[in-house]
């Protein structure tokens, strides 16, 4: 029997999601009926849960949360099989996202970053890399000075330790606000970049996904661009090397696209740690993403915990 791979360490955002699914368009100045649930979320935390769900590796998560919901989030992560390394923050509430999900399962986010982007260099230690085979950084942490410095240190320490790093740019809106040049400079040294199509376009000045993937793979050894229901593009060394299709999802099963990208990321990273090549790992990611859109919220299915 081959030895188990080392752990995956995710440094990312832990968020309380308020998911509001509305079947009819929002109407200003009046009520719109909706199904509303409060769920644990966050791009980094969601990806960690999907990686743990694969069963391929141990998964750890470093993130900063408010003391208001720290225990609730820790229980949710442990229940998902993730080892939480949560830093409680007494001065800021846990990050909260209101996800407005329409009848087509497309979502719009209202984001209060709260404690998530207050992760600081003091929260990081090179010792966190002990037993770690891969480090994943959620792009949301690149969008505030303190957390950007923290992930910068993590990236440098991982490089010194020979631990490969992956980065998910996370948000086209926040990327535009930060500036693509600043983001690319901060992410320099990452072995894997995992943007969606909108983020890839933005990072390359408007190129279409295939051209964007190829261009970005001149900066990072491996780039995988997710393209929603169309699947994913794998690029290495300046060229697209694989085009992976996503499993079809019947329209009547589409529920919520909130966690599709996070599911892809988590399953992709776990598959890579288990020895899959990039195309095989992208196939695993697409399968997880197709499952995620049939679930409410961003985590693998299960009985919801009580609200915080």
C-alpha cells in the first residue's frame, strides 16, 4: 500500500452565508418571496471541505473568525472532516455574505469581509507547513493589506520549504478594485493558478478563456480556468494542454451555483495530491462542481447545523 499523501493546508476565508433563493425577479421597494438559510461558507473553507470530502488527504484550514461564531464554524469544519486552525477575533465579526440566488441558480453576492481579511502576519508561522504537501491560498486574502502580507509570507515560506502553492483569484469584482498588476505581483511564485473565466479575462486584459489560460501559464507552471457548465481549460508552458467537459446537470436540478468554483478547487487539489495528472484532476473538479450546483450553499451535502 502506498503511503498517504501529506496534508493540504488551506489559508482562506471563513464566512457565514445567508443564502436567499428567489424564484421571481427582485422588485424594488416591496417584498420578494424567498427561501433563506444561514450556512457556513467562505471560498477557502468551502474548498477545504470539498477536498476533505474526497478522502484523499488530510485537510487543514487557517482562517480568522469573529468570536461571535467561531465555535459554530469550528464544529461545521470538523463535521466536514477539516482540521480547523481558526484565529478568533474579538474586534470584528465573522465575515458575512448575502447570496441572492435567482431561478436560474445564478448568484449575486453582498459581502462584509469582517474578520476574514484581518488575518495578519502574526497569525502565520512556518511551523504550519509541518507535514504539509500543498498550500492553497484563497484570493480573497489578497484584497486587504494585512491579509495580503500574511499570505505573502506563507507563499515565501512554502517556496523555501519546497511546498507547492496554488491560488484561486476568488473575485473579479475585488480583482478589478485591487488592480490586476498588484494581484499578479502578489501571487508570483504560485505553482498553480485557478481562476474562473471572468477572472482570467480580467487578468489578461480581456482575452478569451483559452488565450487567457495560455498567457497566464507563462507566469505560473499550471493554470486551470473554469468555464462553468462548459468545464475547464488546462494550460501549461504557454499552451492549452487539455479541455475538460463538465457533466451535464438537468435544469430542474440546478439549485445554487454559490459553491461550484470552490467545489472544483477542493476536488482538483485533493486529486492532485492523490497523484492525478492535471486533466484527471480537472475532471474530478468538474464532477464536484456539477454536484455543488444541485445543493444549497457552498459545502458538500449534509444535515445543516443550527444557526450561530
